[in-house]
């Protein structure tokens, strides 16, 4: 019984690895990597601040 359970676990891991490889090869939009720093992930999604008014061209 234990051998059957281990065999099913190995098959499930192999299937998941195969799906990940297929997704990496054929998925048209790559999935973003999870942020390594939680604080950096929240600020990375925000737009950059606009430039100060003195740096733009004059009309």
C-alpha cells in the first residue's frame, strides 16, 4: 500500500513538472515572478512620480 502511495506521489510530481514546462514553453504571456521583498513588490506596481515642473520644456 505504501509503494502505491509513493508511486502516485511521484506521478503527480512528474505531471506538475511537465505542465510547468509546457506552460513555460507555450504560454503567450509569461507569469510575473513573485516579489522577493514584500515592500518592493507593492511600490514596484505604482507609477513613477511625475517630473518636477521646472525640468519640462518651456512654451
